[in-house]
C-alpha cells in the first residue's frame, strides 16, 4: 500500500480539536459556575490522588488527550500515564495516576474518564477487527461516520487499535459515491475520467501525487467499465465473498495496480470470509459509530 490516505498520529491539529472539545465539556459541567458539591465539602487546599483503572479487558487510547484536557481545564493536577497508547489491558490494570488538588480531581474525574473510555472503546473494537483478519494482508479502515467534532480524535483511536485511517474529510481525496452519479449525470467510469481531468488541470502536481481517486461500484459490470480508467481504489459496495473473488480475478487480469476496498454491513462474524477474497482494504463504519466505551474508573488512594 504505497499510496494511502493521510494517517492520523498525535499532531497539533488533533490536540487543538481536543482543546476545543474540552472547553465545551467544561461548560457543560460547570456552566461558568462551580461544582457546588465539591466546594461545599472539600477544603480548597486539600490534596489527593487516584489511579485510573481498567474495569475490563481492552485497548487503551486517549492518554495524551486526557493530559491536554487537564491542562485546558486549568486543573492543578499531575497526569502520569503508566502505559503507552495502544496498550492491551486486563481487568484491574492501572492505566495512569492522577494527583494534586482534590477539588480539581473531583471536577475533572468525569471529563477524563469520558474521553479515555470513549477512545479506548474505539481502539478496543478496532483491535478485534484487526485480529480477525490477521492471517490475510488486509488493512482495516475507518470511515467518516464519526461523532461531530471528534473525528480526528476518533481516527487517532483507530490507529491506536492497529487500524488505518480512510480520508479525514471531503478535502483530502476524491471519493465518487453512488449519490454523486445522478447529480453529475455520469456513469462510474465517466466520473473517474472527469475527476482525473479536473485534478490534472486544477491541482498542483505535488498535491496530486498524494491525492487518491476512489470510485464506488455496486456491480461487476460497473467494475469492468471502471478498471481501464485506472482509479487508485475501487470501493466494492455490499458484495458477497463470491462477487469479491470474481472482482479480484478481473482486476488482476485487467488492472493489477488498482486496489480494492470492501464495504457495507461488515461485522466480526463476516469479515474473515471477506478478507480471504484477495482484496486489500476493508472499511468498517462500526469502528467509530458503534464502539462501546471501555469501562475505566478512578480508585482514590
């Protein structure tokens, strides 16, 4: 997979997204006022500490986001991860230590856990899909089916789980889906040619070298027409394993450089059969839109 979508690591853009989300989360909890329970019960100079503990088996993601959250919240706390991002944990594993102002620790407890549990849930589900295709040379990719505002963080969590990132947004690739075709009045093959011509005329060569052109097809007949146009990727939507194997055979004979991506209703129960067909990529919206939060909690010292 020499040419690919941009893969999201921890970058200033990801950190900035995190800071903006934390500002909203703090407003949700405090509404520019106070945690009345804590200020009424806990002395302002009280100090405390707690361990962040996994309550179940999974994969950890979001440790760096938690540190940024504490900073952005202005909390007088020290955040000390015990593990690395992407680490596997079992029930009872200490993930991080947090210490400092007891008041700030109580205020930030849910903020930190919400971030950590959500992102770790995505990393955990991703790891399960990655392990399910381990015998095959297939990449597991996310989609744009993300929580608004959380996209870069959720895609970062997919990476922590061993998955790959599909396009970040509409700005970084050409992906011709079925709904584009009636709007443009084109067949999939004609749409690929028009997109290639547009990029050649309007996008600088340096940027064009990294921009992928992908097209969705629903039938093997559409695939036959599309392959000679030479898109980078063909998205094979909702095809059975038998259809996928037939598609791979045609691709290998006509345009072996084109990569295939399977998508549509793929589950842990079916992904093994799909991965065995010879395709290179599988995109799974469930990684981000259906992941269950990993249960983690704070145990006070």
